[in-house]
């Protein structure tokens, strides 16, 4: 079956909105730093080229993936608390040692547990479960509910084993004071948003539940005793609006184009 691959701009209307928002903002505030967070690394270079061509300047503009931004955002807290970042390449090897006693006998994964790529796949699955805000306790509860039906008992066993492995992996990390990728997201929720500059969110149409919580936290105003807690993330979270000329202004909304007299940089 023939396959055709078409290459083109990523959501061109978003680029138009972002370019216009950045141009308008720079006209009112030429110096304040602006940070744009994007969902993948390919967009970093692409948007830098687009904005350079359309606005003529990238002065005081940074574009980061969410993960790269969070590395700097949580760095001070990580150092202060004596924590260590666990390299991605080591996580499957750690899981292999942690999970082997759990999956050694009678496991639902026994036919594939020793095949190449199993532990990297296990790491990806556990990471996706955490990004979906599933805890070991929650997985245990789901496992118990699925045991009631004959046709879901195998799924129940898998969920139970995921829960055990996830809990054991968490104990290992806590003992060694390690943080993996998902841990850095949760750590970010403990760090107050930066009061410096403006933060815009771009292109997160398929953000995970954990990513949505982090993005909402980053876009909330710096907290103090007189600042109420920000409300829930709008359904669909479709845009990060261009801030007003005042510093430290960051907003999220679900529309694109003109809203309330302001141009939105679609997210």
C-alpha cells in the first residue's frame, strides 16, 4: 500500500497568532523576557525561525519544551533538598532489578518478561500511568474491580503487577533520593511560579493529565496571602493569551483569535 508523507507548517494559524501576539507585545514592552513552552523539540527551532522572519527580532525570547523548562525551574529545589536526577537511560535497568522478584513467578508478563525491550516498555508504561495520575493504590483498586468479571481477570492481574512494580520503584527512588522524569513534574507543582517575565503555552492539544496540572500551575500568578488559588484549567485549554504590558502577567484561555480586545497566541 503506497504511503504519502506531506511536510508543512505545524498548525499555521497558530504561528500567525503567536507572531502577531509577540509583535504586539514588543510594541508595548520592548524589554521584558518572554518564554514560550512547546510540546516537542522540533517546534523549538521551527518557531524561532518563524518569529525571526516575521517579527525581525528574538530579543529576550526563549522557547523550550516543557521538560527542558522544568529542569531549570526545579533545579534550585532539587539542589536544596539533596535530590538527584535519574538519567532516562538508567531507569529500565533499575526497573529490571526492582521488578524481577515481582514478575519472576506466575506473572501475566512471564511469556515476554525476558524479551529484549521489555523493561524499556515497562518504563514507558509506568511513566504514562503516572502522567495519567494513576497511583499504585489506584491501580490496586482498579485491579480488584476488574477481578469480578471473568473476561477482565487477566487485565486485573496486570494492573496488580503494575501497582506492585510502581510502588517498589517508588521506594527505591525515595531511598536513594532520585527523581525521574515524572517526579520532576510533581516537584514543579511544589515550586512557586516565576515572577519574572511572561510565560506563553503553545500547541499542547494532547497534554497528559499531569502536564495539564503543571501548565496550569506555571500559568497561575505568584501566590501570596492576598492572592486566591487559581481556578481549574479551562476545558480544552486552547490558548495562552498575550499578556498585558504589565510584567509577570500570564493567562490561559480556551479560544483563539480575538478575545476581550486582546490577540491570543493559540496553545
